[in-house]
């Protein structure tokens, strides 16, 4: 009940994601989640265990990189522009919850694993508001 209240609805999809910095994982370019009405991302390990792999939101104030403690949650709706910087070292674990638009369509989160043609700058180069 607490999760539903926090998320705003009962999630339709639960996905566990493991990304290893092996040189083959590009960034996830800026995008919106057209296949989910709402997405919750929960980091499962500490940012000290990896370099890169930072969630970046595009806002009216510029690019924002929220702090992500294990077990914390970031929720965004379908129209929010976001991406993830390339993972350069370590392993990053995340849990994703999604709410299908219209309730019944299959949610495709393949944008999380497809190779990117253009990568985001590293977190060190970002101007965080």
C-alpha cells in the first residue's frame, strides 16, 4: 500500500537491471519514456561502487543530476526528458517500476539497453543546477 501511495498507482512492470562497465555499454541518450506513463528508478548499490551511470534530467534550470542513495527513488512521468551517462567503472544495479499507459499495453523498456549513437558528457563536465 505504501509503494502504491508513493508511486501514485500500482506498477505494471518490475525490472531489475545490472550494468557492468566493460567498455561495451554506451550512455542512454536523452529521451522520454513513451512506453510508460510513469517510471520509478531505485538504485540498489552505492554510487561509490561505480563511476558514471548518472541519471540526468533536463529541466528549465538546465541539466540536473540528482543524488542517488541506495533504496531512494526517483519518479518521473512520460514527458520528462532524461538520460544516463556512460558507466566507466564498476557495476550498477537498479530496480525499475513502470506504469503502462492506458493499462494493458506491453511496456517496452528496451531504450535502457539499446546502444546509443551519441553519448552524454561525463558527470564531471555537466553543469548541475
